[in-house]
C-alpha cells in the first residue's frame, strides 16, 4: 500500500465556508485511481475509500462542481453496517485472514457518491406498439377413471396495436450516474430511491468524504436521454391504456436542461487476499446491501489438502503396521482394515479444499 507523508494541513483549505459546500473544505485526490474528493477542513489524512490502495494527496485544482441540491441520509450506523457485512461474508468456507467481519467493520469509512439529477422539458412526436391483455379459454382433454374429460383453462394473450401522438412534458430529478463505475456498483448496492432524498445539509456531510463526479454534465447527456425516453414511454403507455409497450420511437427536442448534484451514502471498507491484492467493499448506508468481490483463500485450500493427504498417509502406515501384527493380536487385523478404509476416504477427500477454493474464485472472476 502506498503511504503519503503529507499532514492534514498540507491540503488546500478554504479558510471560510465555501458558498457551494457551506463549510470549510479541502480538496484531495488518490494517486492510484485518480478519484477526486472533498473533505472537511479538520478531516485527518486517510486512505482512498474507492480503491483503498493509496492515501489521499492534496489537489490544488479540484474540478468545478455545482451546488449540491439533495442528499440521502445515513440511515444505517456502523453497527448496522457491520451486521450486513457479517451476513455477506458467510458462506466463504476458506477465506483470507482479512476477510473477517470484525476487521472489515473496523475499517468502515462513511462516503458520499455523486449522482446527477437532470430536469428538462421534452416536446415532440411518438409512435409505438401497445399490447393489451385479453383472456381466451383453452380446452384440454384428460383421461381419468376410464373416461375422457374436458377441462377449460384460461390463458392470457396479448393484442398489439399501433399508437402515435404528441408529447410535451416537464420531467424533474431524473437520476444519472456521476461516476463511470457506478452502474456496476449499483447492481450490488441496489437502488437509492429519489423519494429518500433530503435538502443538502452540510452538517450531515462533514463526518464523511465526498467523491466528486468523473462524468461531467457535458458527457452525462448520453446517459440522461434514455432516462427521458424511458419516462416518456411509460407515460405514453399509461395514456394508451395498454399493459405492454415495445418499439417506442420518440422524435423530440429538449429544453431547459438543468443539472444538479445528489449525494448518496455508502460505507467503504476493504480486505486483502493471499497475494496482497486489495478488494474494496461498499455497503449501501440506506438498505444495508453490500457490493464487493468475495475471494476464497487458495493458500488455505492447499494447506488443508496437504493436511488431509498427510493424514491419509499416516493412517495408511498405521493400518499396515496393525495388519502385520494380526498374527500376534487378531483384533489388530480388523482395526488395520478399518484404518485402510479411513485412509482411502481421507485420500479421496484431500483435493476437495484446494479444488473448492479454485472453483469458488473462478466462479466469481466476473465480479472484478
């Protein structure tokens, strides 16, 4: 792990409350992953909560960030997050020493992740195919008790009809990722429903670190436009009264686009595997959902395989010696035979730990 020797006072500090963040802050950046952060002025030097591989360093020219409009509170405390981690770590039979709920809990760090919120008015024309459910009765013949019977079974079919029209709507607070890595993280963290958001409160932000967006609004539009189309499709489906919709086409103009920032809360922690590779873990501070990579310890797997193989050899030798002593003591031959069986069982089981660890890590290689 890289370590920075800079003291907390070497960060660029706003001596007075910033009009945007409304508290004195300092800017920091991770030399390993390049993530940019805002920290409270009194915050101590700390590890990057995203990659967990390097200490944060001063950033003299932080990116321009708009005023945060909303944030979601930390509804879970450290104890609740620890319980979520304990449940998440279960099931990893052979794990690295640091893959331990108690250690992961001690490393918990509060972190705010950025999401963009965009408002805008769309005006245009649309056309689509709308599906309407309808019921039909199907007859099924069955042979029972020496005679044929007919059974009527309702089935749901869909009737597709074309629809078209005009739309003029204002949509507000459509969420768009502020981080390139957020869509992948969201698959494990679950959602952050906008209804849980509250007005920005600097007092809530002070204890945490704020990750700054790496997707500027100039590039976020390619992610925002599908959100507008999705909302428009849902509304047009409702207006048509259908239960299904497909092939939705929208020719629209977008006006009055307004971008603001939403902060969503997570806890960050990490562990190292046998090779020293660092794996960050994140806990949704609203729901307790956990996102991270689980790794088994291949080293522990080989250790247990060696122990079982050695035990099998030892039991085999003892069984062989007891068999030789059967001429002097008859029961020794019976015990020796049983030990031969036990040796075979141990020998067959010996590869299991190493193979299990390998298969476990291989099955989760796509999570990285």
